[in-house]
């Protein structure tokens, strides 16, 4: 056995088993009926060239409309979907997938290796200027040697590639080439996949209706006839819709702790939870004052009392984070370089800076966003910094962040099987997604090396060194680890683990 193979056998379970939700017991599935999903956000669209990256609400819809090559099973292991098997080269830089035959897109276009290759080439093409392209910089090319063989040639080893490509992201879901070519700009709101549900109608800001795909390749599925997705940005309205029966399942998080606790006590409701990797984070724009000075950044980070903040916003449910990986990740750091909570040191750094510290922070125009903003505002006022809360629609935050129109912005590192795609995109010099505008040769070296080696211990060392450097420079800071929640009617069965925080209802049924 090669050294790389031995490492792969040793580490794959660590990569993948990051789930704490209970497995769904085997039950008799029932066909028919419809459900309504209450989402936090309206969906901006599905064309990667238009939207760049998908948010969690888009991922939920994408899980029903599209398929990926692979999926994660209940044990957190990669399992077949549109790919039925896969092999790798000895150096893990080439992965060959054998594809499922007889599958068609909703418009009748055959699914094959060429269709998958065209999806990749469209996103990778520099002329298309897709922000999504930076998440696939480690893919040199995708080849289609025959109709049902697909080859990924990577720039660096990836011992966990089949698990990395499971998330229903803009890079991984597979679109009909015929559809985007014929629909042009209209494709963004008229997506066509191979998934278990077909888009029937879509009223922006109101609802999206998906209907069962009668020709779905996985015979006997899906079970539901219809899925309705409704944007309900207000948490209390979402929960009320669940209680009244208007919604069958809703997105939630620990900031709505009262609702979660109410649902736990209600026999008609079920609380689904999953502790994943990643964290809720905040990015400083290091090219604008006062955050062009490390003393100010460090002072603000050291002024944040995470346990007190957790109590204030979630009755203590939120789990403090000191690095971007979290307990659900295979990256375990003995020393992640986290700056300590130290009000006096923070005051001294502000004093040493010698100028007024005044800035704006973007927050979502929601009760949750305002509350978080107010808590941080109080922490920072205590050490001599004045923060003005700038409330914006949640859909505005990505565009403001990508165009660097902010001083301090909220963000999130989502749950993934491997840290490389997000860490490389968020912190590598020259990345359009490196929100802090920070460049450091040592950080670049570590990010490059972490994706080149297949040695798990070396990769862990690299990622812990990355955490120490980011914490020291305080270009981003982490507040809480990712814990994902969904609240549903107890009648809804077959709901899977929320890998990547996605509410995937495509396999559910009603009791």
C-alpha cells in the first residue's frame, strides 16, 4: 500500500464523520402530498455566472432541482448519485468517475460526461468572469473520454475529492447545457437539472413551486408530489407558520433559541440539528481605516466576550469558536493562536493607536442581525471604539462584500468535508473572495502547501499555522461554531442530516 493510500484509509472517516444528528430509523415511505418549506431568504437565481455562489436557501432548492455526482450517506461517507463508481491515480491528482446511464435532464437533454464537462468549462472560462471559478482553481481540466466516463485532473492531490463535491453548490450541481444555451439571461430563473423535482412556477419574494419529476432515474422516488419554497425572513413569522401548519419545515438557527426550545416541548414538532465544521465569521477590510492598522483589529477581537454574547443572542446555545474549523472538522489544533478576551489589553491597543476608532459594520436588517450588531457595539464601546450599525437586506451583503464596499462585514465558513476550497478562496492573495484585501507570503505558502500534500498530519499542521497567522493579524474573527437547525412537523419523515447546513427535503415523505 502506498503512503498516500495508507493516509487516505486512515483519514477519510475523520474527514467525513462530523455528524451528531441521529440517523433516521427505517420506516415505510408514503407517496403523495405536498409540503411547504419556510426559508430565511428569497432565492436570487441559479445560474453560476449570474449569482457566483449559492446561499443556504438556494442550496435547498438546488438539492431538489439538480443532482450532484456524489452524495454523503448517513455515515458521512461518499456514495453514488450521478456517478456510480470512481477510482483515483496513485498520487490522488486524477479521479475517474463512471456515470449513471439513461439519465435525462428535465428538458430531455441526455446527461453524459460531455454535459458535465461543459458545466465545468463554462464556469472555468476566464471570459465568463464567474466568481465561482476560484472554488475550482485546483481543477486543471475535466475530460470526457467517452459518454459515461468523466476524468478530473487536479493541480494537487485531493484524497477526499468524492466527498468534497457532494455539496449542492454552484460548482457541483449539474445544469442542462441545452437550457442555458437557449434561454440565455433567462436561465437564471429557469433552471433545468436532472433532479427529483422540476420548477413549475416562481413568484419572486412569494414562492417557488417544484413538482415531482415523473421520469426521475431513482425509481420510486421522490415521494412528495410537490414542494413549495417560501421566503419568510422574520424568524417569528416562520415559526408561527410552522405552528399553524402553513409550513411543514422551516430553517432556523440558535439565535432563535426560544423557538427551538418551544419546538422541543411540542409533540407535534421535531427539532433536527447537526453540528458541522466551520463558523460564523466577520471580515475586516484591511485596506480602509481604521482596519488598516493591526492594533485596532486586535483590540476589537479581544473585546468580544463570546460566552456572554452566546447568552445574549441564543440563551447559551451558540458554541464559541476560536478558529475557522470547529469541533466538526478533522482539523484539531493544540494551539490555534486565538487572541484572549482581554478588555484592558484592548483599551491599551486603542490608546496606542492614538486616533478615534469609528467605523460602520454591515448587519442584516432582521431582529437577529440587529441584536448581534448591538451586542458587538456594546463590547467595542467599552474599549473606546464607536461602531455604527448599517442595516442592509441580507441579499445585499454578498454583493457589498465581493465589491469591498464595507469596513466590517458578517460572513460564514460553511460545513464542508475539507477546509481547502473555502480557506484557499477566502485567504489566498488575488482571490476575488479574499474579502479582507490582505496579502501575506507566508499565508499564501501555507495555503498552497496544505492542498499539495496528502499527509493528514502535515495538512493539520498547515491549517493550524494558518489559523495562528489569521488570528495574530486579526483579519477575520470567528464568533460561533456552526450548528444547523430545522424545525418540522412530526409528520415529516425521512429528513437527512443537514450536511453543509442544507435543508434537503427531496427524499422526505408525509406520515
